[in-house]
């Protein structure tokens, strides 16, 4: 009898019904999603537009690509990097106190709950909406882009910061509490030195994301290379479109390679 029980327990469970049900559900969702997609825009005009963009990439305007004046691709890429970098720095600095106010291990429960609601509210608004709002206040330009990047960075960075804070060794906080340290002293001397590498890694990761978002914000006039891209497309200057796209691809690849190396070194602790 024991042998029969061991044999029965050793058998793999029959998951055929489980996987069949999951497959049917996924297929049903895919069909339902495709039914909501309007493909009437795939006409000859759209196909011709795609062909022209490819031609522009194959034969870009090299003079425009290597133009280092304020109207050239190099300067526009520099402005895009500046917007993403400043927005990331300001957003990460603002996220530090907010993340501590979100951590139940540092502050009281009601304070953490209210702060989390505030961050959720910030994250629900898309970056393009923030960009349009700040353009109305400051006017079009890079300043509106920096403000937008700063606000949108707070939501994600503070959420990742608080996860790191909550995973710290609670013994440090308990020891400092028993010594009569204030909340500020616990944060300044007991927590921040341990969090520096993780915080910096998160900031670098957010900069990588902000670089792409800064390009999109340019489409609504918040500085960067997005506005010249849409203007070139509207005026059918496909060789300039190709030059801008090539510059963007090279920039994003270089930044991603560098940021990945920096983050891996921070996480592993190597020099």
C-alpha cells in the first residue's frame, strides 16, 4: 500500500485542463483586442509615407546630421540629454524625502498612507499631459521639459526607493531608536550610507527612460529634438527625418550601454 501511495505521489499532476483553459482565455483576449483595432489607416498614403521614411534613413542629410549649430542634430540631441539629465536629478532629489515619508518603518502608518496616495496621483497623469500643462505656464521650450521630467520621475523613483528602504536590516533602525536618535538622524547617519548605491542605480535607470520621454515631449513643444522631427515630417523633408532618427538611435544606444555598465558595477560593488 505504501508503494502505491508513493507511486501516486510521484506522478506529475495532470495540467492539461489548466493549460487548455489559459490558452482559450488568452486567445479570446487576443481576438477581442484585434476586433477593436481600426486598420483602415493602412492605405496607399500610409505605405508611401513608410517608404519615404526608410529612404530618408538610408540617405540622410549628412550636413544636417553633423551640423553643430543651434539648428543641427548634434545640438538638438545635446538639448535632449540636458532636459533628461536635469529632470532626473531634480526628480531623484525630490523623491528622497518622499520615499522616506512612504516607508512605514520610518514614519507612522497614516503619514505613509497619505504620501503613497500623493505619489499614486502623480503617477496617474501621463508625461505628455504634464508637458502641455507646463507649456501653458512657462511657454514652449526646454524649461517646460525639465519640469515635466522632474515631476514624472518622482513617481517611479520614489516607489523604487521605498522598496529599497523597506528591505534594509531593521536592526540598524532599532539600535538607533534605542539610542534616542531622531528621525532625521536615523535617515542621515543610519540609512542613507547604505542606500547610496541602490539609489544611484535607480537614478541612472530613470535617466535612461527620461531620455526617451524627452524626445516625445519635444513633439508638444517642451524642447529637445522631438519638435524638429515632427516639423521635418510635416514638411516632407525625409532626409532630415532620417538624420534625426539616426542621431537618436546612436544616442540611445550609447547611453544605454554606459548606463548598463554603471548600474552593473553599482549593484555588484566592483570598481
